[in-house]
C-alpha cells in the first residue's frame, strides 16, 4: 500500500491491479480498490495522476504499461500471467512464464519456461504450446526484459515454421540490434539448441511427453488460477512507487 501526492493521507491509498483485457489492442480493465475501470492507451485515471502507455499481449500473458506522477519517474507493467501445469519426469508443477524449472543433467545450464502461447490466440488448452529455454545462469525467474525477448523470438519461430532454415539466419542477423545484458540471452535463444518448443497437441493427438534438455516434459493443463497476477509485477511496482504508487 502506498500513497499519491496531493491527497489526504487516509484518502490517497490505492490498490491497483490488472483485472482483464477486454480487447488487447484497445481497452484494459483495472481494479482500483473495489472499483472497476476501463481505460485505453493514452487515457488517464486516478484523477489524471496515472496514464496508460501501452496495452498488449505476450502469448498468454496480458500486460498494461502505466506511468504515474510522483517523486520517482518511470513506467511499470501490470501483468496477468496465467499458470500452466507441467509434468516434468513424473512430477507436476504449476509454473508461469519466466519460472525456473530444472537444471540440465550435466549441470551446465538451467531450464526456464520462456514463453507460452496459443495457436490463433484462442486461450484454449488444445491450442497451447510453450517454449523452454536453457541458459548458463540460474535464478528464480527470468527478468521481464528476457521474457519479452523470448516472446519476440518465439513469435518469429511460429510465423516461419514452414521455412525453418531461414529463421535462424534472420534472427541471428537481428543480434546486432540487441544491446546491453540481453545480448548473450538473445544469442542463446537463436542458436537453435537452447530454445525448444513443446505443444499440448500435434494434429489430433495429445503429446504424451517430449524429451527436452534431458527430462521428459508434458503440458497437463492450465493451473486452477488461470488469471493469477504475476507477483514480480507487484514487486516491481512497489519498488517504483514506494512513496505514492502501488500495484
């Protein structure tokens, strides 16, 4: 809980969460305390102290980029990040995009859920597919920047599956435009051996399991909390808005 400047202390406290995207291209539904408001890109809310910069999707993840007036400047994301139930070597786990999954048997790389999407953007289980990424770095979660980059690469893979030999050439050519700490991560994604797809179904058949980075992995279902909030988004907002703003 935090506070907005210029308001009475008791009246200035707000809890703001992303409730849904009515239309990912135009409108977001926000829950502010007990109230539901709909906002579009460029619109302001909380008495014009916050503004929606961008509304978008990254696979099954729904995101709204917002900026609020206060002592600290900078935009932040509100995110709905549905959990997926995976079976990894016989053990079921509820995970969301970005989560650490397991370590490769040789210990050289850690495996993360890099991306999750649905064919045709249907949000149906039968159309669900995920990408796992293996990198020589272990942590609880990928960063939001890494997740967004993985989404970009995954969408490129999906769009050009009919010409796989061209995908890697084109993606590697884009490496020169990736700067900073994401350079190595991008190279791991596009080298071809560190980014693997797992679909729920192939044709009319459910995929029983697929060996990925040394373990048998299967998509079981969406987890029960299908539209759960991404806790890291709340944490990021709390840090950015310690004085006046809160997810």
